[in-house]
C-alpha cells in the first residue's frame, strides 16, 4: 500500500513539475530560515546552563537611586562578601572576584632567555579560594582546595597554559612563574580544562585574590568602602536549597545599613539597593554587564522567531493554495479510488504522504542552502555557530519535528478538500461544475491576502527602520565627526610613567603635515564611557542637586570638534579641576534661561568651582536618550586620549600615510604598546548597531517574504490561466484585445494585493509608531512610506502576473479552443 502511495506521489510530482518546484522552494526557504534561527535561539538560551546547582547561584547586583537618575551596576562593595558570609543565614557559599585590566604578561622560559611578552591579555581575574566551590572545574593539575588561598598564586586554563608553555603534561608547568606588568610575580598552582559550552565565565587566568591585599594593587581598590561600587568587583552567592531569594535580598539591605558609613547630613534612607540576579539572566539583562562580553537581546530573538514563523507560514500557504486550486484536476482520481473501496482515512493518508515527500525534499534543500542563510544572518549569529553546528542530535530532532509540523499544517486541509468529492460527480469531471472557481475560493483568497499583508508589513517596517537609522546617523549632533581619529594612551596600574610621555607624543604629532589639530583630553564628545557625579549648587535660596556627566578637555578640544561656545570662554590648562564649561541643559537645570547668566556661578558648595563658559547642547549618546546635564573641566591627570583632526583635503591614501606616521611616532614613545585608533564617525555609527542589524534582518526577511508570496501568486495565475484557456480563446474570437484579457485575468489578483495593503497599513503604522517611541529624537512616519510600499507591491504583483497572463492572452485562439 505504501509503495502505491509513493508511486502515485512521484507521478503527480512529475506531471506538475512547475507547481512542485514552487511548493518545494517556498517550503525550503521557510524551513531553512527556521533552522538557522533555531540554532541562534537555542545557542543564546543555553548560556551558563552547565553549572551544577545553577538555579541556586546568584550574582549580587546594585541599583543606585540618585535625585534624577537610576544607575544599575553589576558590582557590589568589596566588604559585602565577608559580611554576607558571616551574617546572612541561608547562603551556602560566597565568592568574590575582580576583573583585571588587561595586563601585560611576561613568561620566563629560562634564566638565559629573554622573557616572552604577551600584551593586553584578556579574561584574567583575581579570584578568592571559594570561587571553584561555586563554579567547579575539571582539574588537570593541582587541587581546588589550596590553589587560591595564598597570595601570588595563579591557576591557568588548558588553552592559556598551552599559549604560554610547551609541555607534555599539565603537571610539568606547576611552580613555573609569570610576571604581570613587570611588577607582580606569581607561581602556577593549577591547570583546569576550558569550558566548552556557551558561558560568560570565559576566564583563562585566576590570580589569587590575596595577591591584591599583599601588593601595591590594593591602592586601586576601595577595599573597605561600603559606598564604592564598581562592576570590576563581582560577587556571587550560592543559597541553600530551601532558602528564599527574596528573604536574602531583604537581609542584604539589613547588612548594608548596619555597616555603611552614615554622615551627619545623610538621610536615613540609603540610595543603594542590592538584588540577586540569576545566572541565566546575565546573558539577557542589559541593565547589567556580562564581564564586558556580548549579551543577547530578547526582543531581537523574538523578532527572529517571528521571521521564522512568517516564512514557514508563507510556504505552507503556497502549498495549500496550489493544492486546493488543483483539486478539480484530481477529482476523477479521487472518484475512482472511492469507487474501488478507498475510505476517507486512506485518502487523507495518501495526500499527507505526498505532502510529507514535499516537506522532505524541502528539508533536504534547506540543509543545502543553510550556509547561504547563515551568511545572511551573520550579524545575528553568535560566535561558535557554523554549518558544522547542524550535526547535532537536537538539530536533527528539530528538523524531523519541523517536517512533521509542516506536513500537518500544509497537508491536512487540502487532503480534506480532496476527499470530499462525491464519486459520481467526480467521475463525470464535474467536481466544480466546469469552472475554475470553488465554493472554498474565499479560503485561497484569504490566504493570499495574508501572504501579502505579512510581506507589505515587513517592507514598511524595513523602510521606517532604515529611515530612523539614517536620521540618527545624519542628524546634526552638535559637533564635527568627519576626519577625526582618537586613541587611548597606555596606563599602568603600578605607576604613572605615561604622564611625561604624553606631552612628548603630543608635540611629535603636531609636526605631522596631515594633521590639522591635536588635543590631549578625556573621551570624545560621544563615547561608550560615562562618568557621572552628583553636583550641588546654590542659586539664591534654591539648592540644586543634579547628576552631571563629567568630561575633560584641553584648550584645543572644542575647536577640534567644532563645538559652539554660546557664552564665556574656553578652558585654561590645569592640573586640577578649577573651572567648568557646561552645556545648555545644565544651565537651564540651574535656573538660567540665558546662557550668559550662568557665567561666574559656582558649582559644588565644597570646592566652589566657577562656570566660565556655556556650550551648545550636543548628543553624548544615541538619539534613544535625551541630552542631559554635562560639565567639562581641564584636568590633565584624567587626559589620556589623543584626538586628531585629519586634513579633509587629503584622500584616503594620504590619510593612510598620515596614520602610519602617527603610529611611528606613537611607537617611538610607547614601543611596547599597540597603536589602536578609531574614527569618530564610526563610533557614532556603532551607537545604532542594533538598529542597523534589525534593518538588515527586516530587509532580508521582507525580500524572502515577497519572493515566496510572488511564487505563490505565479503558481495561482498559471493554474487559473490554464483553467480558463478555452474562455480566453472564445473571448479573442469575439473581439477581445490582449490588454482587455490581461486586465480580466489580473483584476482579481490585483484586488487581493490592494486589500492586503489596506490591512497592512494600520498594523504597520501601530507597530512602527510604538517602536519609534524608544527614540527621544525620531523620524516622522511619512505617508510616502506607505504609498511607496503599496505602489511597489502592486507593481511587483502585476509584473509577476504579466509573465503568464500576457502569454495566455496572445495565444492563438484556434489552439485555445482545441484544449477541451
């Protein structure tokens, strides 16, 4: 029986090759997109799932409530760990580690050999002796009980050990020594295996935390300060099995209130709260960092799932439409089978077998085109996902499950339609009265409208997202951004030797002909770093406390970036903060509507620093955020960034020569460090990386949806024109022209596209209006976006329709009338 079903299925495929190709192509695109998106989503949701008792491990985070700002910080004060260990019941274990600042590592292989130097090594932490109790590791050498107890010890992962040494057994390197920044010498006491599963705990070197307390490093950490919180200090707890996380959170507040410093003028209410964050939340919660590693964005993942659903749905709709449209051609086959004794269940099974073969062919094709889709979605694909990732058990189970779902979705309804034919009318070839219309034609029309609603919705969304990105990137942000590069100068945690060398480098750079201006200051006007302070000011009887972003500049900074000074003068060179230049927003917050009125006003009631200038507002972050109060000061000790304006008259080749000369001068002053520069305009573009990624996602999704919808439309118009061949011949004999026949055949399809447009417009307007609310400064929802989409989709549909309708209309009527 099954053999007979397969023979009939293959015979039907061969007789309707065009429809078979259309069905397989539509399903393959949907299945392959679903496969790639499944790999992405499964990978993102598998982060840190390997930890033993991971559901009981939490990170202690901080929320700081300030007068006009709430700050989320992934760190906790350093003394919190010891206090929790001693005073909070229900906590099984506590560990605290500090992130190292990418030190230089020197490896001594022999007394008569020069050390091998590894600059700016990453994934290094200072961990306490409790770390491996909460996060167990597979030990290749050493013991977890003692390795991090004493100072000046380090544990390496297998990959980092192989990078530093060549050895046969991990035990061979125990006792060997490493030097950090030429100042801290440590001994290797253990080697562990690298974690292979997705995780944020990608640390490669674990220096004992006691090393900080027994070296000069301690001066860079507020070791006993309850008011000092840094994301470089990470605190994790493992609670008891029956412990309540909410209760422990309440106890954290009690412990903090007991130990924190209480000044005489401080209110009883604490501005800092601590919360327990689950391990799995670290990868998704962007309010807190993940050890400076990439995090996932849940709305984007949901968008990807929606794309997969849309593409899969469109492929299934194509199959349903074409299969039901061809139902009348298989009516005689159904009639004969029923006459020979086939039951409804057998017929349904046969048609489901045919659908399964379609989905099987589509699945095989989807695996073949997956590398192409992996390239399309490269902006969303996490590192580690490759074509080889398909060769996993859960992926094959997903494909099998997806094939079954597609078979049921696409095949169940057409099989019921085909099995409803009555044997007598079917054998007379009168299943639908000799017309191309069925009583269920409204279902095909509804499905076709649904296809084009989805396609037009995505096209409108693509245009608006791209319009917002262009608006944000091209908006006047209040400063010059073209032909400007900046780079950080080295900073050593053990010394400040770079102070004298900074000025030497600045003078060298001034002599390069291709550089117009040079500034040695703090960060650029817009950057990913933010330094915020609570400043207090008294204006008459009014006391103003405001969170203010602090930046540092020299005299050349404002001119280099083309920033507009509205009142007062520029900053003067200084080794301490002696004066401020503030922005308009801060001036208004202080109560001055006229910028000139702010001049001479003092900020900070302790130091009484005067305002000497007011600059026009500019964007320090993306257009998602409003412009906030900001103050510039001249503070040489905080000036570690070189800003250089390239000559705009030079071409890219001359810029390369200028940059090469800058690197040469940099190396002459800092021979052991890398010259790592950034173009300022690229920094601005990176603010909108997520939106640019979404725009590319929507572009590809809309293109694929339009393609699948047009495939389905082409299949339907081929079937309709074949069904009406005799009618077309009669009309031509009676004098109908080619345009009249083309209009007749295309009118119904064009109306379906128009109805889809009417439905898609309000849906897309609502969705994009809400999306734009995330931007304080946003583009308009222009009418032309919707009009262009509707006209463009109608044009594409007519182009697809004309491929077949014109051919049918131009056919010789004699040939048409012989088709009966």
